[in-house]
């Protein structure tokens, strides 16, 4: 299973970005995987940003509630993270994760928010 994250970049505070994570390879039945976005800032541990279950239920870190939205398109084997009202503290490498009986990680995409 390969997860390809994209959509990162440099944005000013208050701006928006949309991250995408496309699954490919031996992944079958993408809709049976719980998906999530994590991030890791320099010198910090990786933290959960948002998750979306197979049921469609979502969960968010308190720091991004009301600003970020996770969604999935099972027909495209893709999960998205819409990030609005970005803050400098959102600067990190963002990783997508797929989980069922095993866990798979994408390669990460850099998000940099300037003040």
C-alpha cells in the first residue's frame, strides 16, 4: 500500500491549503480503512490532527477544531484535509495514515505558515 500526500506549501497566516492523500498499490476496499492526518513540527512529537472512520465519523485535535476539515472520497481512494485560517503554529510536516489490520503511512508534505 502506498499513500501519496500532496498539497503542502508556503502560505501566509490566515490563508488556506488543501492536502490530499491518494492510496494506491495493494489497497483494496479503501472504504474499509480508517484514515487520519498527523503532523510533526521540528523538535516535537508527531500528533494526530484529524481522523475519519469508515462510518464517516470525524475527530479533530482541539487546536484545529473549527479551522480544519477532513473528508474522504472512497471512489478516488483519497482523503483530504482542508485547512483554513492557518496559523504559524500549524507549520509542520503533515502525514496521512491508513489503518485497518495494518497501519500505513504516507511520505509527508511540508506546510509552512508565515506570520
